[in-house]
C-alpha cells in the first residue's frame, strides 16, 4: 500500500505521525511519501522539503512568501501525481492542503482524505461545499462534525481528538509539581494567555487587571503560567507586574518529556484556570480543572465575528458536552472586573463544570482506541468502500 501524506504545521505533524503509526500497525508493508515534520519522519517519511517552510506562512507572512508557497504547492502536487498512491491524506493547513488536492484531483482519480474538518459549524458553512469538490473523505476530531461534511457530499468519520491520547493528569503528577515548587496546599490559579504573540499581547492587560482584583479576596493563591515555547519570552515580559509572584513554566528550559510532565502536573494541581479560547479548554477538561475562558479581539474583528458566528459559545467543552457551563468573557466583556467576578463565581462553585468535563472526554474517545489508529481504520475502510 502506498500513501502520500502531507502536513503543514506541528499539530498536523503530530496527527500525521499517529495516523502513520496506525496504518503501519494495520498494514505493515505500507509505504509513505509526502511532507511532514519530526513525528512523521519517525514513522518513515522522508519529507519533500522542510515542513517549517509552511509553518511560518500565517496570515501576516503570506503575501511576501506567496510565490514560494505556490511553488511548493505545485511541487507537492506533482510528487503526488508521480507517486500514484492508493490514497493522498492532507492534514489541516487548508490553504496549503486543499490547493494541493485541487491540482491532484484535476489530473487524476487519486482518493483524497482530509484530516481535521473545517469549523463550518461555527462560521463560513460554504467551505464544506468547496472542499467536497476535491476531497472524498474527512476525518473529524469532534463527534458533531460528520453530519456537516456528509451534507456537503463527503464521507466523514469521527476518529477522536488527540487530547485523549495524551497521558491523563494524575494526583501523583499534582503532588510532584507541588513538591517541586514547595507549594504545600496553597491553591493554584493557572493562567494561560495563548500561544500566539498577538493574543498574548491583547490578553496581558485584561488578565493582569483581573488578577489584581481577584487575588485581593484571598486565599493565598499561587499563579502558575504554563507558557508556549514560541511566546515564553513575551509572557515573561508582559507579566512582570502581575500579582501572585507567577511561576512561569518555560518548556525551553527542560527536555520535552520533562516539560510535558511539568505542564501535566500544573494542570492536575490547579484549583482554577483562566485561559484564552482554544483547544486548551480540552486539556483543562482532561485534568478536571474548573475554568473561565476569555478572549479579546480588535473592534472590527469582533463585529465581523459576531455577524458570521453560527454558535453561541466558542468553548469546545461547552460544544462537545452540549452544555454552557464554562463561562466566557469575550470581546467587550474581556475586562478585568468582569473576568475577576467570573473567576470568583467559578471558584465558589467548582463542581458546576465537573459533569461537562467528564462528558467531553468521554465523547472525544477517552478510554477507546487511540485516535491515530481509529483514523487509520477509517482511511482503510474508505478505500475498501470506494473500490
């Protein structure tokens, strides 16, 4: 069996590595070609070019590098056409992936699978119809996504979210973390201001203001900030005047395995969390840490988002659990005073979120087959059904 597979960023590389491992488990003689990073290389992929060339091509950088990106798209499509694989699997990064798929579909009947469904349930539903022109099957991370893809004419399989494949935070992790920082039984407030420079910059002021108000009421909180490596220096800079003598976990200062253990311990030990909107809510749910989600946009972006949004919550725990128990302070409500009051209400009644967090993890596949193996089974089943 021959598989052409491509990813454009680290999160896609992790998904790709797990999927490749699943395929190798089910079909030992499988061979891979395509584009990926270290996780996919560990499964036998020799990347056409460094994946990092695509990872840096965000919205801010796209224009000056557009010509180079177009060359890489053409190069990747030509490589896929030359390989004539049994299936081509594209992973997330739609600006790159779907353009490659379009070129391949225009000149071949190669079966195409896309891993990570577009968020058409949140905004821009027309993306599904556009994707259906070049994609045969979609592997979805969330259980509510397949009907949207199938309505557009694609096969879609829910394969589970990668968060359920991560080691589950334990009480031993929590104890180890508290001992490492001599925290005893002090309550811990996790603060997670995002993984991108823009969001860290926007959230630093309201988050800091919220802490100054919230920490006045006691008890003797310890603030812990698990920083993402690319923004760790910025986090250290913008939190210098924050109260609570924050402990900043910088993953660059430890080996990857140790850094992951430290973060897991912090999540397990925390009594409460204030976090930017994003997949971090699922990590907090895995640790059963009560949370408040907050996010600030510039005014024009917020106006556009409000007009385009098709949902009444942005928090994945709320969406997956079909509840609205995780409170949000978004847009104009992302203010220090409102966030502080919401933190206090959540701390006073932490059990409100307990059932929703457990249900979220259950619905995302916790306790079942690893998502990579489920994804591999779905790919093989789709191939068999199409012949």
